[in-house]
């Protein structure tokens, strides 16, 4: 049985353009898949500052449990001398969000971490329409207050 081999010139062309043909695929949600929007959370604190007391307490008590409960998120703890404590979250879409926790108590920091974790990474925007649809209805939004007749659903059979 004979094997087919490409000439060396073709091999070089294929290998040169191989990286150009493979496009990076952005992770996205779809059928049977879920991509968590938050990919990394960074805790920055100062070891000597009084404003970092609450975040140091959180890191000693709850940060390990948070990392165990969220294995899909990379958790990084970095000292940042002579600065206020900051929690940064990096998202899959390339955006990041940061929150200064200098005036937060130790009880408020888990709520801040949870809100950063659950955020999608997109900018917050105000919706001008209450219903967003690709095919808006000709009749408008249904409301039971616009109906003149009141219908009741009962389980009883009508009497003869």
C-alpha cells in the first residue's frame, strides 16, 4: 500500500497558514452549555492599614470556602501596600469591575463578593421599553384590566 506525502513546499504553506485558519472561539451560552460570566476575582489589601481590617478577616474566615464553592472562578489574593482594599472581578467578555471596600464591615464583604460574582460584566443600562421582542405584537401587551367581561374558571359542572 502506497502512502501519499505532500511536497515540502505544500507542508510549509499549510503549517504557515494553520494559525490563521484557526480562529479563537469566544465562549457563549447555548443548548446544553453554560459559561460562567465571572472568570477571576482579585482581592487587594494592605497588611498594615486599618481600612483593610474587614477584608483581612474575610480572607481568614470565608475566602477559602468561597473558592471551594466556586471552582470555576480563579481567586487571587494580593497584598497592595499603602492602598485601600479593593476587590476586582474580571469577566469572560473582557470587561472588569472593581469595588473599594474600605468602609465595609466584615459582614458586608460577602455581599460585595457575591454581587461581583453574579454580575454579567456588561454595562448597566436603562431599558426604554418594558418588553423587548423581535416580533412585537400588533395588539399590544395583554392586560386583564382592559377586558370588559370577567371570566371565571370553576371546577363545578353546570346545573341542568
